[in-house]
C-alpha cells in the first residue's frame, strides 16, 4: 500500500455517477480487482474521515499507464466535495487497500453480477479474467437507466449479458436477481462474482449456495480508517472449523468475502427505527392525544 | 540555539517515552497493521485496544458516523479476550518496537484484578491504562467511574497489584478533579484525560439512529476544548501527577496546547484513524515548536501557560 499525492487527470460524469482518473503509478501498478483506495478529505473541513472507493480501472500498460480510476455517486459531504474536483487538482490517495478477488484456476465460466456502481470493480475483474482466458458473462442492473454503470463497457467485456432496470428504461424490467437463474443456466456458469448492496448480495449468496456454485462478493460497509486500525467496518463471517463466527474487518480481511460464510442475517439486522411503524391494520394516530 | 540538546523524550511517572505523542486506545489495530503505515520507533507509545477478560464480538454495524469535526462511534470493545491477546496480539504490538501500554476494561472489580494479574511481567508493556467508562455490573450503574470512591476502588485494586505504572483513563464528569484525586490517592501513577464523550447520531432521512448500537461516543477535534479544560483543571489541582492529554489532538500545535494546559504527553486517536501518519506528524510539530521557542524538552511546556494575575474577586468589571 502506498500513500501518494495524485493529480486528477480527468473528472467525468458517467450517468448518475462521477468518475475520477488519477495519475498514481505506485498505486495503479499494485492494484487488483476488488481492492479499494482511500481518498483523504481536505484538512480545513469539518468532515474528517477518508472516503473509500473500489478501484474501477488501474492501467499498468499503454498510453494510460500509471492511472487509476474510481467512481462514486455524490451523496454526503465528502462525495459532494469530490464531485466538484476538477482536472489538474490533487488528491491524497492511499492504496491499494484490502484483499482483491481470487481468480479461478480450473473453472472457466464466470458470471459477474452487479447492481449500480458495484459494476465498477467487476469490469476491472472482467479484464483480468479475460487475460486469463476465462469466459465472462454479466448481469447488470439498477433502478433506472442512468444508474446502470457504463452498460456499453459491460457489453464489450462480456460474452453474453443481461441488463435489468426496475423501471424498464434500459434492458428488461426487473432486478438482477430475476435474470440470474436463467443467465447462470444458459452460460453454464461455474463461478459467480457479485458486487452491490447487501440485500442483493444476500440473495445472490442464497442462489449460489442452492446451486453449489462457488462465489465471491465485494461488500459495502461504512469504513473509517480503511487500514484495519479501528474495527468499524466489521462483517460477521463464520469460522472455517464451524465453531462460531468472527467480526472480520472489511478493510483488511475483505472487502471480498466468500458469501457462503457471511452471516447475512446477523450482518444486516437493521438498526432499530426510532419511531416504530404501527402494525398493519391498526389505525395510525396522526396527532397527539388530548 | 547551538549547544542545546533538544530531545522529545519524556518521563511520564517513571515511564520513559521517546516522544510525548502516543496512539490512543482502539486506534492501533492488532499490531499487524501499523508497521506498514508509520515508523513505530517514532511513536511515544502504543495504547492497545481495551482488552476484556472474555472475548467480545462488539456492537452491530454501522459502528461509525461523522458529525461536525468529530466521529460518533461504538465498537463495543471488540477484542479477542485477554488470553488470546497476551498470546497473539501483545507480542506483535511489542515487536513493533514502540513502548506498549495495555488498556483494560471490565464491568466488575474482579475482572480488573484478574486482567491485571494476567498482565504481570510481560516484557515490553510499560504501563496499564484502566478504561473505567463502561457499565458497572456490580453496582448496576451506567458509568463505573461516576463516583470518586468507586473509581478509586477499581483503580486502587489494579494499582496495588500491578508492578508497572497504572494510568486511569477518566470520562468527563462534573467532578473530574474529585475522581482524579480519588484515583491518584488510591495509587494511580497518572491519569488519561479524557475518554470519549457519550453521544448519539441520528439519520433523519431513515428515522434511525446512525449506529447499530444506537448510542455511541464522540471523538475528534470537536471534543478538544473539553479535554483541554479537564486537563487544565486536574493539572491545576495536582501539578505533580502525570497527565496524558487525550481528545481531538491532530496537529503539533494541538499537542503543544494540551501540554501548556498541563499534560505531560498526549494521545492521538481520531487523527490516527483519519491518517495513520498523524502521531509522527504531531511529534514533528512539537519538535518544531520547541525549536522555535528555544526549549529543550516537552517537559518545559508544562506550566508555561501565562495566566492572568490573581483574579479580581469583584469580577472583571
């Protein structure tokens, strides 16, 4: 892992997302698909923590050698600040962080399942798989057309693909989970890789367990340090010997996990709501009594 | 200033530290992570994450939320338990080369005593820090250190048993000076001021608390003035007691301020999480300040705060 001050080569819009390409040779030449980078926030602001992004592209050769690309959707303070970053500005970047995807040795048919900008790290993976002469198929999905991440690049990198949007503005109407069984059967998928929000990963995990397909998923958990110091980004993962589970840090023990060992129910048990929703059938009291 | 031998080394109640800047509890990983991020020989000390008798899985995620100039967090003291800690984690921490202070936490007096006994004669461990901000299981109180007598009882038991110096990390209470005095009388070598403040994060858009554990703790620059005040008050009352100032330090200037207020050394927590190089940068900043002011040692900063002459009893009007 290296910490470097990287120049922004380009800042672009990609549908609903923003994409930043940095000149960071030390990071780029070590990066593997599934790994991420930490971007330091400016010092004079009141938001302190670095932001973490999956590596979408790391070029080692050719005209773009030494560059690194990551994508994000502006939401909070940090990503909004980043969305205003322009070419030739500088960012403090640490990376590559975390453990990346493992590549299959013997199996060849790989199915990549991504929702939203989860696809960013899977396109990088697809390139590496193609170099290793694997077959790559893809299922891409999102809520609307703009949120499907670079569909043309997805099509270019995959042998066959299915694109799903919830409102039917691109590809078929539905979610990636609707297309998954058919695609897996049609492509004879032997390995599944998935990236996206946890509820979708859980369902992909259930599918893989049922069909006994080996899989790897990259999880999203709120991180603070990104280097294993603070124990903020833990994911409950069953021990190999079956003697219970450990809260593993997504930043150093992940973010790529074997979904069969992730305890999804425990991980996603949601934060309790502050205002309980009334059970169905009961009248909702809209004003204070009296 | 040729001829002045300037050094960052400090003696904190018999503990000799290469610099006055240490990594606060819970921000130093498990001994594996730091080596690649920072030169451990340039650290004053590493305070381990708080260790409990039994392993703890910690609280559900999310465990962290940002607030203005701070973080609201709760890890629920995730740790492997003292036995695994001394067998696996402690040797790694000691191996980094930095002095190691072990932070211990519990809910009963017995737990603290047993933790202390298991930490006896461990090479490389220079001191014990007692985290006494958790729940008191014996007396059913929310905060162990909420009363001076109870805090003194726990810290005293640890101090009587320990062969190495004991620092009591205190939460911010109305009567922090009284609690501090109680701990020192009971045998604590020094004090760590302050522990994170109790806090809550709310995500309005989802009608939910920001953390999986609902309530958490506030750390970071947001609490720095609060920590400064606690350090100042305790140092004024007990000038001879070593104080480790902890709370929102992220630059050399912050550390100098903390030491001017009375701290003997500082701990850097949130800033280490934000940037693992922060403790070394802070130490470099302290050295630059000493050079600028022509001081020989960080110890010279203590008591240098120029206070107004005797306050006017009639008020400032």
